[in-house]
C-alpha cells in the first residue's frame, strides 16, 4: 500500500484519468436522479390510468424518495466493507430491475411498491459516486470537477419532464421506467471497465437499530405532512407527525451514542457545516416542491399535453447545465456565500413571478421564468453542496455524503408531500368561495408558488452567514497526512 501511496503522490493529476470514473458515476446518477422527477409530468396521466387521486399517487414519488433515504446511510459502511466499485455496480443492477418492475405495474399499490424497490436500489449511487470523485480530484480542482459532476444532478431532474412527456403523449407511461434498462446496462459496462478497485476496510457491526428507526421516522413524518391536505388536526396528520417526531428523537439519541453510527450526526458540531446544510435543505424544499407543481399547473390549468409541458420546461434544464460549470469555477475563486446569495435570490424572484401567473401568461413568459430558476439552481446548488463537504473533517467525507444525500431525499419527500397537500387544501378552500373551479385552481397554484418563494427567500437571507470553511480534520493533528491517506486509500488499484 505504501508503494501505491507514493505512486499516487508522484503521479501528476490528469483529467483523462478521471474521465472514465466520472462517466460511470454520471451515467448512474443520471438514471437514478432522472426518476426523481420523471413521474411529475406523467402524474396526471398515471392518476387517470389507475383511476386514482393525487393524494394517493404522489406516494409514487414520496415512496421512492423515502426508499432512497433509507439505504443512503448504508453507503459508507457498505463501501468500506465490500468496496465502493462492487457496491456501486450492484446498486445500479438492483435499480434497473426495479425499473422494469415499475413498467409492468397493474395497480397503484404495485407501482408504489415497485418504486420503493427502485429507490432501495438507487439510494447509494449518488453518495458513493460523489465520494469517489471528491477523493480522486485534487483540492485545487475540486470546485471545477464537482461542478462537472453536478451537471446530472440538475440536468436530469429538468430533462425528466421532456422525456416523460414524450413517452406519455406518444407512447405509454410504462416507457418512462423501461428506458432505464439500456441506461442501466450502459452504466454497468462503463463502471465495470473504468472504476478503480477500491480497497476494503475492517468495519464495526452495522447500526441495526438506526436502520429500523430512520425509515419509520422519515416515512411517518412525510405521511403526516401529506395528510395535512385534509386538516392539520386530523387523526392521520397528528398520528404521522407525533409517531415520526418521537421516532426521530429516538434515532438522534441512538446515533449520538454509537461509536460508528448509521448517520454521522456529530458533524453538526461544525457550525460551518450546520449553516450550509440548513440552507441546502431550504433550497431543496423550495425547488423540488416546484418541480411537481409546475408540470401540474401546465397540464391542469393551461391544458397542455405532457410532451408540450416537458418542452416548455426544457429551458430550465439548459440554464442549469450552462450555469453549473460556471458556478464551479467561481466557487474556487469566491467561495459559496456570493453564489448562494445570488442564486437563491434569482430562485426566489422566479417563484414569486410564478405566483402571479394567469391564463393570459404566454409560453415565452413561462419559459423565461423557468430559465431564470434554472440559472439560479446551477449557480448555487453545487457550490453549497461542495461547501458542505469541505466544512466537514476530511476523513468523514464518505460518511458525510451519506448524511447529506439521505437528508436531501427526506427533504424532497417532505417538499412533494407538503406542496401537494398545500395545493389540495388551498384548492378546496377556494372552491368553497367561488363558483368557478378554474379561478379556484389558479388562486391555489398562486398561493403554492408564493409559499415556495417564501421558503427560497429564507434560504437567501441565511446564506449571508456562510463563511469559507477552514480545511481541517477533527481527529488528526496533521490535516495534510489525513488528506494524503484518504486519497491514497481510494487510489489503490487505480
């Protein structure tokens, strides 16, 4: 291992050496992240196909994201125990199988269950992939390289509606899942060929109690939030929130008492980490909630087809892809604070603009607003995510990516459940006040966009307190040795 260590230090960094691993990670991440939003445009069609309702069918999204969050914490432990390459490829295979099952679902319950299977397979792809690239990249290039890696994180959710819309309108919704079969095979081929063989480590016993408590806590909280569409004081809402809240507290206590916890919550001792991850959560709730609401608005109020809806949302993807590498380069020069402040301000303005939308609003107006929101996302999201990683002790990076990725999926599930619940509740309230259902729907959507804008504004204001983190390792007196050791361990076999 010492020879490998020396060779890794003597060999200069080459962008060609990292292209293969990056392609493997990007293809895998695109497939998994795409399915986080691919159902959004298809939701009206799927709901009609199964003769169901939005409150039930939104669980095809919530169940998927909660399943992702349930297995994400296992990423660090599984990578150490069995090797990152092996686990990465196995999870890609499991996700692909789950996708095929989704394509043959016959009932809402089957689709929800298969989406959970899909999520269980795909949950570890992003954290393992991000940890691989973060450790292979040199510190002076981390912003630019993570910016490149961030492209699928924003491009895939925005492209999802276009791909989904085409299949729904010109073929069948089943293909939005079946398309993952060739993509999954491609990801397996590239990963098998180009990912380095990472060394395994001796690891402690798995945190079994944490594995049980975390999914219960997150799923019950999401259930309680989703039931708020009926009433915040209903039996279902209160049961979900109380059971979820108590279980979450138990989970936190258990994790803090574990020497090797499922989620490394001690990293919250870093004030820089805590500030940046709270801002990340706020941004994710505002953004991913709107990813569901915008396609619903275009199809239910504007009466656009699924494919046309996807095309209208395409500028968001293009703007995200354009601004992401720019944000990465700027991060290396100015840090996260100015990028987060500007990006979140643009997102806030875009969501507020959506709250004023009407039947007379032109497609150009809608597409420009979506492009603005995409630009704000591309400028700020990866900068804040990289800031989160650099705010944590270097030796905990693999554990921290599990924590941040799990938290993101939980926030997405809360955003989808919360926004869908708020929209349904607002629609009912306005229906009781007017005889025109269309006016009631427009007003309800306006309130929902205004809520998302308020959440984004809170993130923009909080971004002012961000500061550039000092690179240090809490458990080592020599941070350089720790960095060298962590990088050399990931380079073995490369």
